[in-house]
């Protein structure tokens, strides 16, 4: 026997989840070792010995949004403690912060209690990370060209955004943002 897998499933997301789980728990050189193997998180012998056993217990991943999750974050990878979960389900199930950390986690986190503020802050963070207009070093326009685009649109109100963008060398979404005052203001 060659020791090679015979199940033909090595390129499946379930196999990758199984392989990654083993790396986190067994390989001290794995980047995530400190949160798993170093903490004493282990894998049941049945799953260690066989991907097929893992797949039989866990079943297929319900969707591309799901990955393996331990119900008890301090428990091991074993049939009674594992499930396929979405990222948001896993975030709610995360372990706590350090003992000296003051921020709550999971359902108690402020973002769950003040959605409007969370959305506003997220938008501000996105805006500051993705600068527009002159602050963007990759910008295709100058402030003068953006003003020219606006003037052109006002004198040619029937021109479509695609054609307007082509005329100024930008995409239709950039042209729309300039006209609406969301970029190059």
C-alpha cells in the first residue's frame, strides 16, 4: 500500500477543512498552532486516522460560507463538539479576550446593540481605507478633469454613464460618483 488517499476527495472543501484542522493541532510550524495545538486542542483518534470517518460524521459542508467550528471553544475536534458554521456564527462562538481586556464579545458586543453606529463606523473605515479623488495615488483624473466631467454632463444630460466614463477614461461607477458628489468633491 502506498499510503496515498484512495477516496478521490483531496480537492474538496471538506478535505481541506480536515487537513487544516490537523495542521492547526499537530504542526508546531503552523501559523495558527498557538491557538490550537499549543492550547492542548486535540483531534479524536477516529478523525486522525481517517478522512472518510471525519466526512461520515460531519457530512458535506452546507455551503461555501461554512467552515468547521467547535461548539465548545476549549473542547477538542470530535463528533459531539463540531459543526459546520458560518463566519458570523463562529464569531459569536469565539473565546474571550484576555482577562485584562475590557471589551465584551458575542451578543454583548456594542455592534449588536447599536447597529446604526456600527454601520456608520464601518462606512467611515471603508471610506478612509479606500481614498478617492486626489487622495488616491492611482486616480485616473485630476480635480480639473472631474470638474470638466461634471460640466460636460450638465450640458449633455442625455449621455449615459458608460459613454461619459469612456470619454473621460473612467468607469461608469466613477462617473456616477463624480456626478453625485461622492468623489472628487
